[in-house]
């Protein structure tokens, strides 16, 4: 019996309809895409650094240097300002930030759909990227935790981190993170750092106008800097004040008052003026306490006003040569130190570099003579002197015959100290130098008497400080105490009682002779001015080094001038010329 054709058709499997095929394809695509996205997100997540490690990132410990009055000089190694918090800041500081950066910050989650939509519409209308839709949480993730590469992977990381932040922290804590780590100026992070650099105050002291100017920088720190582009900064700050009024943070009258206070920021003083000093103090810190892992406050002996004057005078008077200046009190407290004419050009500290002191070493020899019974009025003979092949001449090759000890010293003749050394022995000269603090580094030879053995400006100034300290020992120091951030004392100077190095009568005679050096006819006449007690010049062979060391009632100041490569200066430059003039200018304007 024949089969029915209709039955045969019914028994066959019907092909799926187009609609069913489309749905199946869509589901597969969604599934595969979901798997791919999930895998990609997991891959990106696995490649991210530890979130906990990022959150608790370590940084180099900073040293904050304070002057003798407790004022901050500068900080070394500081990359962040003092931590701030929404709980302790004046409300207008964080309100200015929220008003302009993310007005719905406390209402939305990790991302702001309304903000993104609004930004897209605004950008389409303007035909350019005129607005962004990132939340403060996203900015925290982007600016603090991630690189600035414009890659899809970074955007994925940003979204992951934004969700992590929102789930881990409160809104207040996220805002704290943002304010403390956002980079605004000079490679430093945090609004407190920006506040200190821009307005010389902490973020806790910002007024409404200053808070708006700080917030204005968040869009583009360089473009809207009140230092570099004050007009753009002030224009944007006005917009922020309007937003703060519109969002109910401040009144219209407060905004008007703040608008009148908007002004270009005043840059902080040039900290390079202090860099030779702070570099020196860093070495002192390490020698006192070794390594350190927390921020420290170093209270130093610096007089900031004197330091600035010293640095400016040196940079004006010594070019095209180099120079250095040290000013210390007679108890050893170093009040100023400048190791060169321009720290930016050269960081080498010439105040601690050994050079030949020339005739400025001669007081050591004369002190031995005075201790052995000579007086400033004792007669000595100035005539050619030679010992073996060593036969140095006077500076002007002129000899005075029989002259007083004081005259020989004032005119800085060479033969007399050599004859005194022959009379009393080189060992006694080196022993005296040791008592004054520098003997162990001097060569046992006659040329040392005329300043051929190198010493630093700090060493030389210390010698003279002993004389003007009534003959008592002097140990230069730069630090009075070191504390941690909580004020706990890590180190505190505990001075020992000074030792009497020179007999009072010897000191009396020597200070009189030093006074004669700056009197008419002495080599240091250019240093003479009101309040100067005396001084001594020094010039090494071929005018390679020129020195002057002098004193007032409370300061001993040493000046050096020369070339770093030891080449001679102009033959007219001696210790009694520019170095003496630098000393006088420092004294007159201190």
C-alpha cells in the first residue's frame, strides 16, 4: 500500500525559523562576549598592584628644617603636604572642591550616570570635549592609583578601583584620599602642599577665596595655576564661587567678599638660598641619628635673614669666580652658610672644601710667639728668609727691617712667621693648630706656616672663633634638636663646658693685632666699618685663593673666593679686596 506524501512531509524535521536562529546567535554572542569581558576584567584585575599596598604606599621620610626661631626653612624629601581631613578642614575648603568637581558626589555611586549623560550632551553640542563625567572617586583612582596611559585597560582598572573604593570607604574618606594625594604643584601632592607653596599657609587656614583658587587648579594644575596663569585661575575661581552659592555652601555676600580677595599667588622665597646649608645639615643629621624612617623636624641654628643676605651678597660680588661664606657665633652656632654663587648651577659646597688658607693661617704662628713672651710691641726683623730650597718672598717683595710684631702681622709679611717657627719649632705651631681644632690635617713642613696645608673655610673660621671666644674652645654646630611629627625629641644638643685654650693675656694681644689689620695701613682696611672688631686677610700662591675672616661682637664671618679648577684669579684680587668687601657688606646690612 503506498505511503501518503503528506505523512512523509510531516515526519521530516522542520528547519528552525530565522527568528529562532537570530535569538540563538544573539544568546551565544552575549554569552561569549560576557565570558570575554569577564575574562578580560579578571585579567586586568590580576595585573593590578595590590590595592592595600597602594593605599598604604610608603614614601621617603622627609626632613623639615627649622631656623633658630622655629620657622620652616624648607623640606627635603617631602612629596606630600600635611594630611588633611574633611572633619578638620574649614568646610569651604572641601566644598569648593565638590562644587566644581563633582556636585553630586555624596549622592551617586562609583560612577554618575547623570553626569556622564550630561557631559556627552554638552560635548556633542559644542563639537569638542568640553566636559567630563568622571566622579571624584574615579579621579581618585585615576590620578592616584594608575598611570596616565590612555588605554582601555586603564579605564577598566579605573572602574574596578572606583567600585573597590566605594565599597571599602565612606564618601568622607574617599574625599580625604583625593585631597591628600592629588598632584597640583611642583611634583608634590595634596592640597596642603599646594596651599603652603601658593599662599604660605596650611590648608586648615585657607579662606574662601584661596580655597576656590586651589580648587580651580584641579582641572589642569599648570593651566590654572595662580602662580603661572593668575588670570585664568581667578576667572575659574569666580565660577567656583558662583557654584558654591548655587549649591548652598556659601551666601551671595560671602562670594562677593571672596571675589574681591582673589589675587595672584606670591611665590615662596627661593629655597636654593638655603640649599648649601640644608645639604650640610642633612649630613649632620645622619651622623647624629643614622638612618630614619619617619618624617623629622630638624631645629637648626640658621638665621634666615642673615642667610639670605649672605647668599645674595656672595652671588653679586664674586662672579666670574666662585665663593663661600660662613657666619657663626663665638659659641659655634652656625648662623649662615653659602657654599657657592648659585646652587642651581653647582651643588658643590665650597664652605667645606679644603683649600690653601694663605696668610689667614698666620695667627696660629703669632699665638705661639705671644704665649712665649712676645707682645705686639716686641721687635722682629723682616728680611729674606730661606730654609733649604724654600725661600718665599713677601707679597710685594718689599722688606721692612726691624718692625714690631703687630706691624708684621698687620702687613702680613712672610719672613717673620717663618723666623718665629724656626725659633719656637714647627711642632709647637702644629700643636697650637690642634688646640684650635685643625692640627691633625696639617703637613709638618715650613710651607704650612704660610698656609700651604689645605683646610676648609669652616675650619679656618673656627680658629678665629676661639680667639674671639675669649680663648675658649669652640665646636661648630648646626642642630639644636631633632623631633618626630608628634614632637618627641629624637636628639637634643647637650653642650659640654668649653675648655680654656688660650691664656687671657694672649687673647688680649691677638685681638689687638687683629684690630690693627683693618686699621689704616693694614691689609684688611676695606673690611672696616662700624662694629667690626678686627680681621685677617689671606691669599694663596698666584692668587688661587683669597680669604678674609673677621668679627663683630656676636659673629665671626669667614669669606673665601677662588676658582674650582684651582686656576689663578686676576692678580689684583687678594683677601683684602673683594673678600674683605663681602665681609663689610654683610656686616653693614645684617
